[in-house]
C-alpha cells in the first residue's frame, strides 16, 4: 500500500501542488483493489467539484503501469484495479524474501521490554496466566517483526500475604516447621500441593481469627528472611524450597507452551527499590504521609489515592511496581515498556504510572499498559481461588487434547497449542473471552486447526510439483481465482503494519483466516499438478504457504508440513 499511496500523492502534487494526506482502503473486490476519497478531501481546499478533481487524478493514474483500470464513482471516489504486471512483481518479492516481505520498521533500533504472565510463587498457574502468556508472546513477536529488540520479562510475588497464607497451610500440613518432611511430597505433586495449601490458607485467613493472626506474623517473617539473609532457619528452609518448586513448575509449563523469559523480577527484589524510591520522592513532595502510611494522591489528576507504604512500614504492591519500573529502566534503558495485565489492574496502574511521571516523566511516557478480560469456560460456574475451583492453565491444555483425541484419535502438542493460541488471539484484546474447547479444533471454521491444516495442504501440493522451475512472464494474465489469491496476498504488508501499530494480534488472525478461505476457493477451482497453468499456480501456492507460515509464527503457532 505504501507504494500506491506514494503514487497517488505524487499525482496530486503534480496536478495541484498540494501534499495531500492520501488514505487508501480495500473496497469490495467488484469495485477494485484500492479506493480513495482524496478528491472529496481536496474539494474544499481547491474550491472545485470533487468528481471533477477525481477525474483529473484518475486520468493521470491511468498513465502509470501500476493499474489495470482507474474509475471514478459516486461523488468523487476513485477505484483502482492493480495491473497484472504489478501483481507479478509483488509475487516475485514474496518468493524472493518470504521472511521479510511486508515487514514494517516501526521499531527499528528500538529497545522494548515486554512484561506479562506474572505468576505468583506458592500459587498455581491459572487460565489467565496462560492467556496473558500467549498474548504477550504474540505482541512481542509483532514488535520483533517490526525491527525491535525485545526483552521478555516476568514479575511475580514471592513475598506478600498470599505467600504468608500458603506458608501457614504448609506448616500446618507438615505438623510444624519441619522442612525434612517436604521430601515426602512427590515431585510431580509439588505444584498441586502448593495450590491446595494456598486454598487452605486463604480459607483460614478469612474464617479463623487465630489463623489470621499467625498468617499476618508469617508475612512479617517472610520479609525478615530477605532483610536478614536467612536461609538456615526451619521457616526459611521451607520457604526457599517451596519457592524453588514454584519456579521449576513455571519453567516447565512455559517450555511446554513455547514461552521464554529473559528475566524474572521477584517482588522481594523490587520491594526494596520501590520502598527506597517512594521514601526519597516523599521527601520531594511526590508522595505524602497519611495516617501512618505513605500515599500518592491521584485526585488532582482525575484518579484516586493509593497507599504505597502501609502503616507497618512495608511496601505495598504499588511500591513494588514502582521498584519494578526503576529496575527495568536500569537494566534495559528501554524505548518502550509494555505491561500486559487483566482489566482489573487498569485504574491501579494509572495511579502507579502517574506517580512515576512526577519524578521520571520519560519512563512513564514510554510505558504502555495493555489489559485483557477474563477467560471463561463455556458453561462453567464462576471461578474462585477461595473455593479452589479455578481453571488451571494445564486444564485448558488437557481439555483441548481430549477434544482432539475424540475427533482425530490422537493429539500432539503442536496441534493442541495451535488450537488454544488461535482461539485466544483471534479476539480483540480487552473483552472477556468465552473459550469453547470443541470449537477451537474445528477443522472447517475460524480456528488454529483449520489454518494448520490449510498450510499442510499447500505444502503437500508443493511436494508434488516442480516449484524450482516455475517462472512467470511479466505479462501473465491471471484468471479469476489466481488473481483473487494474489491480490489477497498483497494485503499482508498492510495487515502487518496495522497489527504492529495497534499491537493487535487479532488483526493477523482475521487476515490469515480470510487468506485461507481465499486459498481454499482457489484450490477447489484451480488444478495445479499437471495443469498447463502449473507454473503460475505453483508460485501462488508457495507464496501463500510462506505468508501463512510467517503469520502463524507471529502468533506462536507451528505451521506443520503434514497433518
């Protein structure tokens, strides 16, 4: 599209000596391949009838070799149909550089930190962690596609009340502070056992005043472990052992879904930096003392007040996030920091970022907070950590694997992950998502399985043909289905640019599904092997397979050659 915009812009400049902002759209195919309303936009400035302006522009565009036809419609819309010569040139570009065709450079030479997933040790990974991991990976891939140097990081609470609750239940289960009894817990049960302890500790905190007092004391003891460097006391041995169990569990799961993080920031590390920063900035008037605590008053900015240091002198989540921002800047000096969380963190993060803006404006300005809704299983009851009935991340993988086995007799990880990732990513970020395992593997619908199968079908065609010897003449005359496919393929650069600018993986999903539908219409009507038009069609199949593979890679989905 950039080339087309440049062409129209130059025509307008040559005719009217105006640098117009030219916007091209993709109309319905029956009207053309591109359309623009630039004549209507110029009418007021030129004091002329927009249709007259459009006719002048169209006449000049017809003199170029990019278009087969240029027509004026309605009050002054210009519809353009690309020439076969142009389409052949674009097809050659796709095949010559399939891994770079259409890539924008919006993040060229930019350093970007993406933070997502953010699980807490001593708790189980739930479906929300799976969702944000998949979304975070795709957004990171988009930034890399546009030339960015991406550092994927993770943040989680290894200190705080949730840890104190779990530690209380652990000690109860062990019959006291007896770390040796941890060896009795089977390795493959570590994560499940910790999750059960968290549920038990949460219930006790809410229902048992004596337990609540002990849990509050545990919270102080956990912070003291770090302050005193304690690794030897029985309490410390239990804590450090179980924290490592959590990290091992996280790493195993991330490996399984294809997520890789460069660095893990624990709250125990960010808390110290956050506490020091808030106290320093309190003395400069950014934060204020309030009833024994330290707050940031967001009301002058249309926000609300939040506590950053509580009355016991301990840093809250807010202070820990301040510390995290300072550490990320210290480690990477980023051009952009992207944070991905649930929607419930939206107002919270506005206050945190606004407070940082008061003493580190560049850091705040370069921070982008993206949020997502809840993932709900179709027909499931409301989930609750307290009840212990939340949907675990591993449960989602198992549900889809079961659906695959019912439908196909077997299921491999690539197919299962492809189905889940696409089901999560095809929806615009922000709204709640109702996940239907059966629908996610639909081989004929808008699913990852459909796209994986479509790619495998294209590769199967190529294995039966001599693609290496296929060459196209510049004056080739595409038939209806060939032309429709190659025109759709030329949309890829526009799609990538939009997806990168919006950091919106669903834009890629929508295009890939439309592209696969287009290809399947082509396949149903266009024989390839042994056909007189095999040279043309083989190159179209190859270009299609390459773009589909590249698009799926951005989504973190494997494009199998066989299924």
